[in-house]
C-alpha cells in the first residue's frame, strides 16, 4: 500500500492556505456569537485540497479488511455477508428521513416494520415478545437481566442475586450480571466442553434460594450443542431461577431448534451476527431482547425511541429476502461448512474436542508443537494470504485457541482455498518457521506490539506531537 507516499495522517498533508471547499454565498445575514462562546484562536484543522483528501481516505479505506474483501472466519462473531439489498431498504428515504419526534400517524410504516420484525423474531425463537431497544448483544444481556431482576423483585423474592455462568461463557455474560448489580457464580465444563451437570446440581443445592438466573450460550462458545438443557432447565426452574439464552450463537439454530422450546425465559439476539446487519466500527448494532409470556411488562427503557431503527430495517429485509422456506437452511449450512473445515484440517491442527460441532469449532494450535509456531503466528500469516484471522486465544479453556466460523455464506471454492492455505501454513511451520513467526510480511503494517497497541494507543494527533517533544 502506498499511502505512506501521501502521509499517514491528514494533518501531515496540511499545507497552509490550501482549500478543498468554498462556502455558498451567505443569504441569511450575520449572527453575532457571544464573546464568551467564541474561540480564542483558530482550530488547528488540516488544510488540504479536495484531491488530497479523496486520495488519503481512499487509500486508508483500502487498508481495511471486511466481509466485502474476503473470507472472515471470526469464530464467536458470525461475520456473515451483509447483503446489499439490506442497505437499499434501510436507505429508502421514507425510512431514512424519519425524525424520531414525528407524530405517530406519520410513521406507521416504520412502526409496522418494528412490529413485523418482532413477530418474526418471536416465531424464530419460540418466545412471546421482543423489544428492539438494546444497542448491542451486551446491552441486550443487561436488558434481559434487568427483566429477570424486575421479575424477582415483583415477587418480593429479594434474595435472588446469583447468576450462574458456565466457564466457557463470553466475557460479556459476567460483566452484564455485575453491571446489573447481580453476583456471578461460575459452573465448570466437563472435558467434552459442555456444562458439568453434577457441579451445577451441587451449586443449586447450596444456593437454591439465591439463584436469579442461569445464562447459557447454545451452541456454546466451543460450537457444541448443550445436550443437557432439558435437565439443566428443570433444575434451575425448580430452584426458582430463570433461564437466560445468550443468542450470539443463534445462527446454527435457525431452522433447527428454538430457545423458547428449550425452556429459556429471556434471550438476546445480535442482529449484526445472525441477521446479517453490519458489525461496523463498533456500531451501530442491535441486540433485541425476547421474553416468555408474562415477562414483557418488565422490559426497561434502555434507549430512546425504537433503538437503532435502521439496523432493524436491515434485519427485516434479510428475513424477508430469505423467507420462511430458506431461513431454515441457514443453520444446517453453517453447521455443514464448519464441520467440513474441521475434518479437513484436524490432521495438522490440534482438535481438543472431537465430534460433531455446530457453526464453529476450536483448534488448540498446530498439532506439531515442536516447531514453536503459535496460534498468534498462524493468525498473522493468514493475513499475508488475504484472509482475516480467526478468533484467537478465546475461549480460555485452551492455551492456543484458534476458533473458526465460516458461516453459511461461503462457497465450497472459498472454503477449499482457506483449507489449502491453512495446510500450507502448517507446512511452512515445519520447513520455515521463521517465515511464519515474523508474519505478516505483505500488510501495510507488520507485526505490532500487542500490549503497547492495547494499553497505549495513540489516537489523537496532538498526543503524537507531544510524544515527539
Ligand atoms: C458477540 C458475543 C456477545 C456480545 O455481543 P455484542 O453484540 O458484541 O455486544 C455475547 N456473547 C457471545 C457468545 C458473543 O459471541
């Protein structure tokens, strides 16, 4: 990438007096900004001509990797393709130009989209009612736990403060419980990766009266279907707790099974995962929350208006374009693709938990540990071949986790290409380990210091100047 030629920061391209704009003639007269509100000195903005700006940002955008660039097998995150028709629907001026404070009678179309999306989600999950307000999966977890807390409080069951979370859970689960003012108890997994029912039984025997809820991800973060849910659900309900379903892994369930039928009372859905809306640069997302009948009166106000309405629009467009018939193929296809990759690579990558997976699975690094090549090295080398890295070092159950999720979208050719490259990297690890350990070689920036990048990111120009001083 040659953007170094054009400077890394727009500020570095600045030339005093250069302009890329001209303001229209002022037809409105002048308004005197009160002295106290005026700047004392000019803002330090870059001064560039239009073409410099266009080249700078176009070159920067080419450094980005997205689902539109190539395969993005990021386990746990369901990075599926975002169909362009979703964007077209969300951009229709009748929806895009709405103002949240418009009179209700002028926004009936948008209201209908929200209602119909909720109805579709109810049907797909087997739950009774949904709220579209939460802005993300984690926000949905918090919202769902607030529902559960509200329910227990309404029954004056005030001692119920414990949330049971399996040790394989995503970090947001315990975090959401803590933010909601609840306490977390962890339940261990068996060596096959599923919840240890005996450990759970002991836990419930000891704390039955204090249990507010159990949070489960199914299939769990190892991509394994939790077969003991009927037993678990019965134990938790008999103890007076509610069952929370982390819907981040709902994708392989589409067309196969419904959380409501499994006995879950509350769940969130990540529209940016299962329902093909963009993950964006940290947002906007949406994490609708669904509940069993009788819990809908406990929905809290967690955002203004209807949440991220344009995200809801995209998800509804996705559901309609697949339709009742084809949405049933999503889960089975995602599952087939994951198992195909797993079986094709398990002779060279360590598969700690063998057997049928759902939409994703976890390798524990390369099978041959003698090369010294780590999961991090494999992930970096994949970038050289034009693939986004899988999720690495999560889940925490293994030292060298490499978590792959292909989704239902990918063609056999793309998947075969990925398998071939993964095998190639395993070969390189044996024959030329340094090549892998020093990767990436072909990206605009080579290997970064992860700790420094995470702990001391330089995100402002000013800071850069200060640091130089
Ligand atoms: C992604 C994910 C979450 C959090 O969802 P966000 O939308 O990123 O807030 C929670 N649990 C699991 C299992 C996930 O994969």
